């Protein structure tokens, strides 16, 4: 078993769609970023890559590369899942916490869970998505949206060394 953690934050700005875990949320602002800025998907990808020892999304999908300009994070998530699976890992479970003062997200979390499960090709009960605020105390959650994720992978056995 291997565990990974991911964290990300993006700034909220007018004139951008708000996409979280692949679900578009109706809201007056969206997240700024090179891709669709799906902060929750980014945290989940970093948790998966961390657990597999594969680095992070900044290394795999650099924002200096125009190939990733405006890209759907669900496409990147599928890429990450394929890399993790190629090493023989399967997902036990992942848990995502989205931190935002606004908008209220609780009514979308079930949709987010199903969307992630479909892109990862795992049962929805291996994922959990929840949303919280920081009671107005956090700059990241007031001027943007932050997300944490943890993921647990089950591997094919001890890694073979010294080959
Ligand atoms: Mg990001």
C-alpha cells in the first residue's frame, strides 16, 4: 500500500468557467489557470502521482507548454491514471476536500464523485468529495479555491530493486 497527498490553490476571477472535479458549477467567477484550473482534480492527480512516486503534475504537464493551454483536467486525470496503472497500482480510495468560502458546493459533491469515478474507471465508493469553508479566516479560500486530496494505492508487491 502506498499513500499520496496533493494540495493546490487557484485564484477566482471573473469571466472564467468554474470547473471542480470535472463538474461545471454555475457561478459568477471561475478559476484562473493555464488548464481549466480544476483545482480539485489537480490535488487528486498530485495525490495519485505522489503515491506512485511519479512526481507531480507541474513536472508532467508544465504550464510553459501550450499543449496544455485550456486543457480539460479530466483528460490529464486519465493520463495520470494510465501512468499509475502501468506500474501495477490500483486505487483503494481517494478523499478530496475542497476549501471555498463561496459558492456553496455541497449539492455538487455527489456529481463530482461520479464524474471522477467515470474518468478513473473505478467504483464511485472508492472516492469521496467534500467541501468546507475556512470561516472567513483563509485568504486562499476567500480569493480563490483550494483543495487537498489523499490517495491510497495498492501495488503489485514490493518494488524490485537492483535490477
Ligand atoms: Mg493547479
